[in-house]
C-alpha cells in the first residue's frame, strides 16, 4: 500500500494498529496501540480549546455552566461544564492569585479536537485519549504536550497544566484519563457514559466508555479506577505513550499536507501533576527515543530512592493517625477543621490508645503521641498542617478504598473491606441514582467518589469511632498476611517506578508543604535515585506550596500558600530552552518563597530561580 493510501486508511483510526499506521521507524509502537470510537469537533468563535468560551469570568463563576435540560445535556454543554470543573479543580483563578497576570494564559485558542477510546494490549477496559490541535499549530517546529489527568480526573483533567502553556505557543496537546476518569456506570439502570459524554443504556448503544464486569443483581455505581480490574496505575507510563501515538495520528488528520508526523520529526514533552506527574515519570522509563522531555509536578511516584514509600502505605497511615495528630497542632488552615471534626478526632485518639497504637491517658497526651509517631514515620510539621484539608474532607479514606480495589483488581461487590459506591439518601443509606445525577457524572465527577451525587458506602461503620474498623481493614491490606493482603501488595509492587531513560531531560517540581503526597516519600527519593544513576534530572522543592492550587481562593489558604502551577510552567520554559538551545537544566534548588499574606501575588513572592 502506498504511504498516501496508508495514511488515508489510518485516518479512520477505528480498529487499526498504530504500528501499521505510523510512518517512519521511530513512530512504530513497541506494542500495537488500538483506537476506536473516534470523534472530531471544531471549536472557534464563541467556543475555543482552552476554556470552551468561558474565559476568566466564566471560569470564576461559582455556579457551573447550566444545562438547558438537566436530564439530557448536549455534548457542547457537557464539554463546557467539564472544562469549568477541570480548571477550578486545579488552578487558583481568584483575583490576586496571579493567574493570567504573573503566569498562565486564558486567551482564546481556536482549533479542533480528536478523541477516541484507546486500549492497551491485555487491558479489560479502554481509556480515553483526546488531542487538541490549535489553528496556530506550527507544522515546522512541531510540538506535542502529552498530559495525563491529575488524580483520577476525566479527560480534561490536565487542561490547566498543559494547554494553558502549550496551546498559545502553537503546540498540540493530548490528554489521557490513564484508565480512571469520570465514566461512571449506573448498575441499577444499566446505563453508562458514551464516547461523546452523553448517557446511554447498555444494549441500546455500543459506545459506552466503561461497562464493568459485574453480577446481574449488582446495585449502586461503578467507576473505572476502582472496578476496571486493570490496576491502571501499573500502566500509567504506557497510557502516556499511547496518548502520544494518538496525537501523531490526529495531526495527520488535521494537517495531511504536512504528513507524516513521527516521533522523529515531532517534539514530545510529557507534563503532569499529582498522579499525572507520576504518570509522566513512568513514561520516562520506557525504552526508545519517542519522548523528548518531562516535567512532573508534585508526582505520586513509588521509587527505590531513600525514604520512598508507596501511596497506599502513607495514605492508610494518615487516615488512621492524622486526625488525632492534628489535635496536637495549632494554627491549622481553615476550613475545614470544625468543632465536630475535632470531636471525632478526639474519639480517634481514644481508639488508637485502646488499640495500643499510641500511648497517653488524656486526649492531649494521645494527640502528642500520634503526632510524634507520624514525625518518626517521615512526616513533617508542614505536611501534617497542610494535610488538614485531606483530613477534613475525608479524602484519605476515599483514596484508600478506591486504590485497594484497583491494586487488587477487584470487581463490583468484591471489595475485601466491604466498600461500595452509590447515590445516597440524607441518612447515607444507598438509593438509585436519578437521571439528573447520571447526566452530570462525566462533567462533575472527580473519578473518586464521594462527589457528583455518588457516595462511599462503608459496611463496617460502627460507634463510637465510625470509620475506624473500615480503615483498619484497609491498613491490613498493606501490612497483613492474608490472601487479600497479598493480592493488594502485588498490585502495589506493580506500580514501582524505574529510572528515566538516559539522556532524557526531566524536571521535578514539588511543594515542600504538600500534605497529600509528601515529597519526602515521593519526589525526593525519586530524584535522588535518578541523579545517583547519572540521569539528567533537576529537582525544585518549593517552600510554602501545598498540593491543591484550587483551594488557594480560600482566604486562609491563599494567605499561607503559593501556586504550584507557576513553577510547572517555568519548568516547561526551562526544558524548552534545553531542547531548543542546549541550555543546561537548572540546578537543584530549595526555593525560599514569601507567602502573600492576603495581598495580591507578586514575582517577589514566587522567588523564581534565575
């Protein structure tokens, strides 16, 4: 087949192996990559690629973009609302926070989108990929940013991380939900999310993004991260590479006159934060010269470096100990440490003392014992203080329940600690989801309930310490000896990271105050191991930066903490200079910043390295 006919055939995407479609030896995939259910759309005029036409004012709105029919929103309405949620969940757009002034861009960028389902060989479920090709794409200086979603977010989950930097510069951006995302499935109604984001019924449509392997009588809600049976985290790096492969195909569709697009003639930079940061570091270890540079912000990464700990280890530890430990601390950021939460934390102290985990005859002594114990485990005072957010929102339990299911490859109704997910009544009892709730899952869901009308059901809830029994069970999957523990531990081991490829420039940026993914357990060990092995890794640890830029709009958080995204964009500038001019990556640095204390952010606050 001629190259022109081959490219035309590959333009259909559906069911084709990228190894057959790609042009040039460097574009050939190490393993065949399959794409299906391809969709294309144009975004110009009152719509655009970066904000779906919302602009800064629309993104700042406290209310999400409305649906004309709440039970049946249009594709455009869902996309706009997903953009709104993805921006607000990651970036601080509040006045005085510096976004769009000191760093970042919200300019309108017209262009086209190409999306599809992608499936790794052997995977039970697909993951989403979506490429944004701006009209100003530079076909001479070809650039693609590959951006895996942070957390377990949906396909636009990294728009503020990658698109805000790349699209205005004429780079294409391609996203992956890396096997998680907000493609929830209603087990009661047997309905799920279609390729275009609308809801369809099993049997009536053939393009559902996620259909779980579930018992016939199963009830509640299933979602990919917990119920795919694929342990997606083990394949994060391969998800990133597959997204890059999809981007090359999308560019051939957008600019056939400039084809072929290959890894030889197109620059590929991978960038992500949090889980997305971990995903790009996993991509960095893959063989081949397909990837040109990596920027990882606050990465969730489990390495062999000194002090490294697995996410599941320190998450279950925090879920059990942190509420009590924080009672020993003053000046916690507010919200959400309310009087009710503090009362529950005192109960947790008593439970831990009764179980012999900590000592102390009084709540104050018990709280200090829990605090000291966490310090001995490698937590810092700064990470414990910022961790108040995760404690207050019960985030530790939600993460642990979902990841236990994923690591063990458990299906619906199989969770070893009895956790399930469903819509809930006011008394927290499960109920069937409504059509209005289902319709908004794709746009409003974070990929890990609770949220978007889906709650976490804990079968072990009991007085006096309501959540302790379930958390103790989750912890036992980390340090226990039973078959379920071995199954989960094997899944965790499959996520262990290797070293980045030799010669690959990598920048890692992490907030010193991160209370969700402490750098002492994640980025610092990774960077130390990589540098010891002679890899080209630059590591910035930034003081007065915690994990969630999206909460800096809250006055107390904004006065204490600075935005991580500003340093991620700066790191992208540095790797671009490295690739364009051969400029060396910056030296490792602990960046001494100055909190803005309620005043508008300035360059002096950020103290960006020269």
